[in-house]
């Protein structure tokens, strides 16, 4: 049972890493395309408010809640014995990974990475029909991307095993 919980926790970390990357996609894209932009060290109240508005328009709370639900459902599907631990797992996730737990830090993260004008521009995009379509497809894209990654690892697992065996033999 303990192994199952540790396995669950490890996989949840991956799911939340993926969810976090999805939420941070605008941050990563901006860093990759505007290397000359220096993040401000102080965050103004207006910048913080603009970041909060952006995250609201991006439906971050809904996305995170759906990610928690999706993670728990996937874990229980993969290991039905975890069903009886679902309330505890959900309580843990809600305590540390919910929007309530993450909001302040997420707002600060976005406010540090973007100017107030950039945050307003992003908010305009996410308010557009295309932006809202992206928001509505985030979890579908995340889940499909995770399944794609899992499938690719499984398809190529023998190659990884060979590489690891060769490395271990070379170290003997």
C-alpha cells in the first residue's frame, strides 16, 4: 500500500508539472521570444492586479481543479486499491495544489515575468474567441499530450532499457 501511495505521489508530481507547464506556457513562450526582456524585481499593485486578471480570464482555478480531478481519476483507474484513499489524496491535493493554495504565488510569478502592458495584452488575447477556445481545450491538450508521451515511452522502452544496461555494463 505504501508503495502504491509513493507511486501515486510521483505520478501526481508529473501531472502537476505538466499542468504547471500548461499554465506557464505564456511565460515560457515570452522568455523564448523576448530574451532581452528583464523581469522587474519589484511588483507594482497594478502589475499584480493585471496578472490576477489574466489568470482569471485563463480560468486558472477551473483548470487546476480539473487537473486535480483528472489526476485522482487516473490514479484510481490505474490502481483501484487507491479508491479508499481518495478522500485523503484529494484533501492533500486541495491543501497544496488547489487554486487557493497557489493563487498568490502564481499571480506573483506572472507579475514578475510580464510588464503590466504585456499582462493586459495577454488578457485581451485570452478574452478573444481564440483565447477562450485555447482555455477550453487546455485539459484536453494536456491529457492528450500526456497520453502521447506515455505511448512514446512505452513504444521505445526496449531502447531505453538497452541503453541503461549498456551503461551499467560499462561501469562494471
